[in-house]
C-alpha cells in the first residue's frame, strides 16, 4: 500500500522538488495550496507543471485552522511536510504581523490537527539557518544558540519550539530540519541568488544595464534544493524523531556568487553591479556556515551539487527564460 504524504508549500521551490522525489518513491502525494493557485494555475503552479496530474491538490489556508483540519482529516497522511511560510526575510521586516500569523499560527494549526486526528502521523517542520542570526560561532550545529535577527527568523524559532514541544508533550514523531540557504532555477525572483542569475541573463541579452544589490559581504552556505529535499525525506524515515542541520559546510559571499554568475557568461561583475543601500536589511546577518556532521552520520546524507554547478544551472535556466519570454 502506498504511503500518503501531505506537503504544505507544495507550489514553492522545496515543495516541488520534494513532490517529485516522493512520487519517484511511489507515494501518494497531496498538497495544500491557496484557492487562488487553483484559479490561476499557469502563474501559481508553474513549478508543478510536469507532475500536476499526479498530485492531489487541496485548497486551504495556513491562517484557517478549520480548513487545515479538514484536509488532514480527509486524507489521513502518514507523513506531513510543513514547508509553507512567508519565507522572504526582507518582506518580514515590512509585514511583521502577517509573517507571524502565517508562520507561527500555520505551524501550530497543522501540529494541532495531527495531534487531534492521528498521533502516528510523522511531522516535519522546515526550520532555517536564519534562526541562528547573530551568532559568534564559526559554524552552526544543532546545539548552537539561536539569536534571530528578523521577524522571519523569530517565527522559525517559534515553529521549531512548537515542533519540539509537540514531540515531547504528545509523543508525536515531529522533527525539524534547520536548512541553510538552498537555491535552484525554481527560486523566487525576490531572493538574491535568483535576482543575480536573472539579472545576469538580462544584461547578457542587452535588456538590462545594471544589477542593484545590497550587502555584498554577506556570507552564506549555499546548496541546491534538489539535494536538500532528500535530507528532508530522510529525517522522517528515522525511527526516533530529532532535529538536523542541513548544509554544505562551505561559505561564499554575495559578491563571489555574483562574480561567478557573471563570469559564466563572459562578463566582469564589477562593470554591472551597483550597491543600493535601500536593499540592506535593518539588522543584517553577516555570516552563516553549517556543521552538518549529525545529518551525515545519522542520515547518511551529504550534498552532491556544488555551488559552481548551482550557479551555472541558474544562469543557464534564466538565459533560456529571458530568450523565450522577454527577448
């Protein structure tokens, strides 16, 4: 009998890659989407285009306990992957209330539904390296103290503690994956990596003259989303629920990312990148670097795709996108 999985945030980058992985593993895959996504499929479901007919999509809202409860009750999933959130850090400064409402209440609602309906359901919470924020540790692991520097980071810390509490108080198989930055051609245009790859493609095609960026010195541990969803799946296959840091253990600055992207198309980034101070966060996180030794040891997981390959894939994808839709 096929396992049944429910994915919140299935229309996003991680959700789409995870859905593909679970389908390959012969799962019956359900996803929660906003009603608007079903009404404007071409725009909202583009990441699922190739697999949409193999999915079961349900309209519900993270801000409505009743709608989430109804979906969980209807499908009785073996595994719930809670990936949905307001995930753009910069936006979280501008809209704190919405970020808290979606990210904290949404997590609480899903956990509560699982507790009330079937405590044997396994639950995964998508944590973030932004939870560490202002850290004095050279690398971050599962024992590193949290010091979030954004509304988004605070909401993720809260979701992490909610997940841990439900695990300890109600004996639910509930685990968190603290994922460091992971990108792909499916990344949203608002994220700096996609902004760079898309900007490079448009500049190469003569459609744009400059690329405005904020803090070039910010350093991140960047991996590929297709690698990371394998770790997400492995976390829920463990006998004992635990929390895991997932990353590459390598670090690059925004400046280096831009340099590599421009170099891929034969351009010098210094000729095109301009600093826009309005793009710098009110409270910046300067450096984050994963120590994923626990995931490597207990899950048998390690990243496969290098940052160079990631950048090349993103730039090539955006060159194709610009050529087909803008050029």
